[in-house]
C-alpha cells in the first residue's frame, strides 16, 4: 500500500517540478531542463529528481544553479501542492546522463562497421 502512495506522489512531484523548470527556462533561450525520474523516500521526506539537461555541455553549470536555488524551487513546489501534501519533501537533484550514454554507445557501434 505504501508503495502505491509513493508512486502517486512521485508522479505528482515530477509533473509539478517539470512545470516549474519549464517556466524558469523560458527566459533562458537554448536551454531545456526536463525531469526524467522522481523517487521519494518511504517516509515522504526526501525527493530525488533526475534531470535531463540540454545542451549537456552546460549540465554541470545549470545543475549548480538549480542547487543554489533549491529553497525557492521547494517554496514554488509547496505552493503548488499544498492541498495534496502535508509536508513538502527536501529536494535533491542529479543529472540524468542516460541519453548521452546511449548516444555514446551508438557512436561506438557505428565506428565498428
């Protein structure tokens, strides 16, 4: 039962975080941040979000900026989900580099031919 609740809250947080990042990146042309995966701890206190950042060359810079503004992002998230959640979880962000990894494998396979 607890796992079902975790999944529902994870989907809610993923949707709301993606809207927040979409609004914030509108002013920055040429940058796109998407939330690929969200996991929440069993006690619903820690939210781990994996972000896919385009262009990937600026990924570390953008992630550092996001981590510097984590309090304002959490406040925005709290104002969006205050009716669904009692406690707004602590946010942790990581870069999801799976697309870069897939692209690297494709390049290696093409070079073998």
